């Protein structure tokens, strides 16, 4: 048995482990990835550090800014690996958590590598393993290729193609700016008009944004992503793409046909590829046996503590899904969970 199991070794999980280590709490971090890096291991190879925004250093170790041309899926995992080594964090990998079940005063964490019994749980599984694919009429009839951001490997496979990019987030705009110069033609479609924001995404602004997301999870509603309330960065690169027409947004199409997409207006666009840059959902299926979801569809949390079971904290969920929020959440979760476990009480 261990006092605390942390599930996930991304920024939120490593932050939690750091603060647990500082308090000398017996714990283990279970990570499904084969090596350090969290979701950054899976970012597309063409994503460079110059286009990554909002990276916040882990507690206790500065993030030395790498070359702007360095691949993000190498630079940030390298930083995570050094961090794990520096603080001797007890990460076990690769371990896939299949489910967490109630065992009286304890929790049983069932995995691909055996069972861990614990008094407390910090869940930091993020979203990368749960890409969201919306459904539109006729989607199954499309003769071309459909790909999600999670499987994007760079612009080369889009060369000479007619491409529809679906989604209003930063990933959609980043991928459009890569694809448009090599594609035959592109269309960008979103459900809502994009909101462009000038100025730096600094820590003060990040905290205000986190507060907006926090309101929903306190009410037990499904969280909106932090990105959904930040707006899209307006910089020299995006201005140039807007001027060139690459970021000329159109409303969502009404249906998908075998050869492309149709709008309610009667307009049709022949397409070879539909790229779904439609985001991700929180990876929480392993917690289903605990029946934590509120009537609003989300898991009600107060800070990071699950209201229905104070033994469990969610970091990297809702307001702590940003790099700024993840560090703060790790510290807060450890402080509150350690205090709760010190009382020696059983959940109601």
C-alpha cells in the first residue's frame, strides 16, 4: 500500500509528485507513456518552439528556453526527463490504469502492471488519449481521408490536396498555416466566429482565464477548455495568414457528402481530406466505477478536490488544464489531500 497514487506524468502529475516529495509522502506516479514528456511526446513533428505559447516552468526548476527551431516534442520531454531525474520522482512506466475501485477506506488502482492500493489519489491524466470526433450527417459516406489533430504528422501528406480544417482553436490555426502553402486549396470552418487577442499571455491573464473555467467545474458541469476562453493569438504570423486568405473563416457546413462538404446556402466544396482539429475530452474513463459524475455531466470539484469523494483530486482538469493552472493545482491538491489523510477519516 502507498499513501498516494498519482496517475499521469505530464506537467500536473509531475508538479503533484514534486510537492508530495517535499512533504515526504509515500507515493508513486503511474504513467502510460514509455518515456517522460506527457502529451508533448505526441505533438506533431513540425510543431516548433517558436509557435508554442504559454509554457510554464515546473516548480523548483527553470525552463531554459530552447532554440525557436527545436521540435516541441523533443524540447519539452527533455525538460520533463531532467526534472524527474533531478528530484528523483517515483515514476513507473509504462503502466496503463484500467480502473479505480472503492475498497472501503482505501482505493484499488487496477493497471496493466498489477494493483496498487492507496489512501489517496491524484488524477492527472489530461486529455490527449481522448480525441473528440464530432458527427455530421453523411460523414460515413466521405470517400476521402479524415484525420484528427492527434494523428497529424506534418503538412507533407496534404500537398496538392483540397483540405477542410474543422475547429476554432489554436491547433486549427497552426495547422492551417502549415498546410495552406502546400495544399491545392483549403477551407477553414468553425461553429463560432474566431476571437483574436493581441498582447502577451502572461501569468496574470492566465489566472483570470482559469477563474472563468473554474466556475463550471464547481457547478459539476462539463469543463470548457482554458483555450476556449483565451481567444486566438493575433501576431505577425496570424496577421499574414489572415491577409493571404489562409485564415478566412467560414461557418460550419451542414453535411458531408462523398466528395466534400455542403453548406445550407447550397455552396459545395470538393475535398480530399477533412482535418478535425476539434480538441479532446478529459481521460477519466478509469474513474467510472467510482460514480463521481454530477447530474450536469461533469465531476464537481472544489479547487481540485472531488466533492463526492475527498480522497480524490483532479489536476489538469478544467481550470488546471493549462500549464499555469497545473502547477498551482499540484501544490493545492497535495496540501489539501495530505491534510485530509492526516485526519485518518474514512469517506462518507
